[in-house]
C-alpha cells in the first residue's frame, strides 16, 4: 500500500478521539483478512454491531453482499478477533429478497436494527437476530431518486437534538460526479419514513484517476457530523486491477430549522486519508470507524472475493 500525505480537519480528529494527523502518521493496515470467497463473496457494505467490543483487530460487524441470484447470500455476520481467522456466518434472508445490496448502516440506539440500501434506491428495514436477517416490510424508495441512479452508499446520523438524518449518494462514474443527498428519517412501524431532501451536493475525487472512477463507493457520518467517504476505480474486469482511497469529505450539519445541511469539500481541497494503488488491487466498497481512530475497510474484489482490514487513521 502506498500512502499519501494526510490532511484532516480538527473536526475529524475530535470525532476520532485522536491528535491531529500528519504526513506518514498512519500505520500500514494490520493485514487484509478474507471474509468471502469468489465473485459472490464481496463486501459491498458494512456496519458495526452496536454495543459489541471494538478495537485494534477486534470488531463484530454485519456485511451485505451485492448478489442478485436466487439462493445467493445477501447478509453475513463477521467476528474479528486478534490473532484469529475471521468467523463469518452467512445468514438466511427472510422477507422480500433484495437485488444488489450496496450499503448498510446501523440504526442508532436500536441494537440489531439496520437499514440496507440496494443500488436502485430501495431501502430495506432489516433486523439481524437469532442467526437470520429479517426484512419486515417492502423496501422504501429514497426521496429524490431519478431513473438510472446507481447508489452505493447510505448512512444514518443522530444529532444532539435526537433528530435522525440519512445521507446517501449516487456513486458517480468518471466525469459524472456523485450526487450526495440528505434528509430527515424516522424508523416507523413500516420501515424508514424519509422527509424531504434538504441538502444536495455534487462530489468528485482526485484519486483514483483512471479506469471507471466511482467517486463515492461508501460513506459514513461520524458523531460530530464528519462525512467519511471511500472511492474506487474498476476497469470492469473481474480480476482488476482496482484502486481505492478514503477521504474526509466534509460535514453534515443542521440549520436553525433542524434541516440537514451538507458542506462537502471541492475536489481540489481533498487529500486521501488512505490510498490503495492498482498494485494493491483493492476495491473498497464499505467503511466504518471504530473508537480510537481506527478505520475498518471492506472490499469487493470481484473474483478475489471480499476482505477487511483495520487501519489507524489517527494517533
């Protein structure tokens, strides 16, 4: 892995409970761990299990896979422990079976409860318990969706007032920028209930800079509103080579009316927190942040399956 210089806002440092980052401060990841084999084993989204222990080499997560065929896995749990091989359990899916799940986030304050997003814009209300994933309702279409939109990211964030907001993005493609949107959301008796989109902003990255660049392959919103995104490039050949990066993309805030507001950085102001070249051949499509400034990255490396790695992005 080749590292770039690192520039992080004070907001991100606070969110990571870390000192300011400097060039070369981050450590090389502990090593990639395989959590899925072959073309059906990629990690297209992940969320940490609320209340589970987390630290260096230590995490419990739920991952989604972007499979489309009957009988193919959609969700798995992953147990990571230092010095041990990952324990992966593919879960049966109960309910309306999704096609092409691309993102996942946990519902704050509701352990075992997640929102999974399919590439076409359908949001699934999912409960993971008793060794299975249960979608209790039909998927809900994201507000502001347009025909042809292709989504790879979704995140939930509860602000200090207790209001829950959702942030999601189209992935973009080369010269076509990603489009990031935000809206309030309530998890009701029949799944997510989205408010009107109150923030919309286009976004593009300086790296990767060749092949089919997907400007946002995943995003998460940290406690202070920092928006962390991954980007990836894909030559549309199942053996790669792929390239990826992770960025501090800006902030999610709320205005006096408690509406979500996005303040994302322009491309020229972005510097990768983490960078993986074509030689690394990793296509990051899932990210999460653990306490203490640890990132957990997940890949969908097509024929090479799915892998995860921890990386310290703060000190």
